C-alpha cells in the first residue's frame, strides 16, 4: 500500500544588493481587509531558529515610528506598510515578518518576505517532494516510511544519513531478537 505525504524545502530568490548606497523596500506580504483602518504595523527579522528580532513599530493612527532596542539600523515603514532599509548590506539578508494590528474584533495579519540578494548565503529551500510509505516485509508486517529527499547532498550529510539508517536498522533487528524477561519467584 502506498501513501504520499508532502515534504517542504526552502526556495531561493536572487536580487542584487547595492551595499552602502541604496534604499531597499521590502513589501508587507499580507492580505489586507479593504476599508479597514489598521492601528499599527510592526516588522521583525526571523532568526534561523524561528525566533524574532524586533525592528520597527509604526502607530498608523499617530504616524509615530519607534525602533526596537534590538534594531541595528534606522528603519522606516512606507505608506504601503513596506519596510524601508537604507544602505542595505549583506548583514540584512534573511527572512522578515510584517504584522498588521487591526481594530479589536478583527484578525491580526502576518506575512513573511525572504530577502536574499546576490552575495547572501542562501538557505536550502524546501520544495514539495514525495515521501512514499511502503509495507515492510517482516513477521510483524509494520509500515515503514521511505523518504525521498530533494536538495543538495554533501558527502558529510550523506555519511550522517547512512549512519542513522544503519543505527535504526541494527536497533530494529536487536528488538526483534530480544526475549522478554521472565519473573522468577524465590
């Protein structure tokens, strides 16, 4: 019996960065509710471990912009909620999150934007690939999962994959050979 699951990998975008002499505008990728007056917009940089670093918060009612203490630049927010980076550099590479704060009773909107111009170290992007499950031909007839991984495979990562598969296989064969403990009463 075959079942198909989805696995995701990161995709890459290549745009040039002109270090030190440009203004870069990162769009706020959210679906706004037409006619709704949002109260605030905030921008964060998403860390590799999915943590956040606060950059800027703009009160759309008073037009006041506040930088978070963790901000490394002087950021601005455009009229279209975009994040404006002055003199962008390679340290600005990464994923950014825009958050729109609506009036009470409406949903907060969030959207991510990947900013990886030429010269930035690129993350491995996940593409949809099939993960196929097949029946294991053993005495207990358990399902096993065979994964097809798409992406760059280096010799080091290939060695790790082989070692993990080998360890799991050895562990499974030991479990099948174990004899259950018998209780002995003295």
